[in-house]
C-alpha cells in the first residue's frame, strides 16, 4: 500500500474516532439535561470508549510504524550505496565516524589506523566533500558533511 494512502487511512480512522466520541458525548449530555439520566449505562460507555481508543491508537501506530521501517530501509540503502563508492580505507574511516554519531576526533582515528594513513584518508574525504575538519585543541574533530548528516540522522 502506498505511503500517502496509509497516512490518509490513519487520518480517517482518527477523525472518525473523534467524531464518534463527540457525538456520543453530546447525546449523553442532552439525555442527562432533558431526562435527568442517560439510557446508556456509564459503566459500559467508559470502557467501550477506552477500548476503542486503544484500538484506534494501535491501528494508527501500526500504519505509521510501517512508514518508519520503510525510511530506515531507505536510509540503510543510501548508506550502503555511499560506502560502495569509497575506497577500502575511506570506508573504514567513514564507518567509524557513523558509529560515533557523525563526528570523531582525529586522534582516535589515528590510534586505530595510524597517523599517516588517517591523515591521507581524511584529506581525501575532505577533498570529496564527505567530511570536514574542525580544529579542536591539539587535534581535529572530523564531522560528516551536513548533507550526509541529514540523510543518516533524520
């Protein structure tokens, strides 16, 4: 089922639930003001609406959860495609940056891959616009480019 169609169905279900609760509340209120009592017993009405509310909430969550799963799969495909375009060393560095939420200290990368290799790989990634360096004390903070951050973390 299309994503927009699922969202539309979810909105219709929520709107229908709100309408049903509003109409029933109005009915109960008019019955109490006119006759002094309501023909629908309250011990039945309250649990019925509570159950219906849980059902509507669950159904809406289910429809939206599928959307979240689809976006996670799409994000995973984008990451995989991006990593396929990189050289082996660049892949390793970018994976470490992604594991650290989009930023990492160059000194940490140097301890993992060696200073010279890290410096060369980072210079290559900076030239290609994948990461940028930000001075941070005696080291640099390596951050993913804003475009890639948006793809990965939104």
